[in-house]
């Protein structure tokens, strides 16, 4: 369960960021077109018909020529946050679902600071929007809903992303937080359905999934199918597993690259706020 104090931690985190204006600023997102934004781009020579209010009089005092200022047009983002709530996410010393949801809440909170619009959904077999237009102080209410959300068995990534793509009407960033413990071909198919968006794939894994420390005679359980298998985990088996999980993560990274998506690998052992900044930088690339 995510404790309510996390919202206060997010507030302190954002106050710290405001002291470093280069990290997060209102209206920081840039567009290649020029307009009446707040980010200076360059000068151009004044031509009849240009807005005289944009004349740079300091430049005129130096050069005796008329120049007008041009600015980067501010781009308000539509950020869609999707958190996997399938049973495989209900795992780890630091629960993967809770860690992913914390990151999602952090993205939502930071989007408010930059005047962007967000929506927050969870998915497994289907997608459920749990934000319903909540803004500002209702982040706390969103946290309560996340804590009450039940896990469901199967993660149908390709189906859910295809379903969700029908809801996106404007140019958007889509952040998907999941362990992605499915065939990489299904991930490729799902990302491919997110047309005219900027997907950010956040691969959330527990420390023990990346580097298992246990060995010996063990009973392993598949959380999504409830099937069990008894096996002996030797050092050789562990190395083989590490090779396979590394290969799977790299496959997801490559699938993301080929489909124009940003990719971030996340371990639940990482600091949540440092990880949040890493994801935020990908959203704003």
C-alpha cells in the first residue's frame, strides 16, 4: 500500500526542483514552430507587417537596425499514464505495482507543475481510466483509488494498447509502466498500435528478478496462471536465467527503438525520485 505521506514527499521533491529551474520549468516543452511563447529562440530582421511590439530596442541601440524577437512556441503535453496491474506486478520486496504506481503519481504531479494535462489508467486484460479528469489536490484521491485497485491475472499488453489508442485524440505522450513479462512480439504489436504518439516504455522489475540470490530446491509459482513447478536452482541455472532476463530486456529495448519509443529499465531497488527524473527527461526529449 502506498502511504499518504508519499504525496507530501512529492511536494517536497517538487519544491526542491523549483530551486533548479533548468530541471523543471513551466512551459519547458518546445515546439519547432515560432509563436508567442516564453522561450527566446533568435532574432530576425524586421520586415513590414511584423509585430512592432516584438522589436528588440536594445539590439536597435547597438546596431541601428531593426530586429524582432522570435520565441519557441510552448507546447502543452497530453500525458497518458498506464500502469500494469496484472498479477505478476504483485511481487517483490518493494512491490512492483506500488513502485510503478508511485512513478505514475509522480509523473501526474509533475505534469501539473508544467501545466500539462494527464490521464491515469491501469490495465491488465482491459484498460480502466481511474483519473476521470482529476486535477491538483485530487492526486491524494487518485492514490486512494490505486491502493484499492485489485490485481487481475493476465497482462494483455497488445490488446490494451490497441484499445487505449482509440481514446487518444491529440498528439500525446503515452507512458506505459509494466514488468513486460510477455513475449516481445506482443509488446511490439502493442507499441505499433500507438500511432501519432510518443510512447515511453518503463520496464519495472524487482531486484531479485534481475539478480536472484536464492538457490537450492525451490517451488516456483506463476502469479498469472497459478501454475507451480519444483526445480533445483544451481549457480549454472541462475546464470542461465540472468542471461535470459537480460536478453528479454534488450529485446524490449530494441523493439522500443524500432517503433520510435523511449525505453527506461527500472529496478524497484532504485530511489523512486531519481527514477522519476529519469523518466521525466524521456517524456521531454
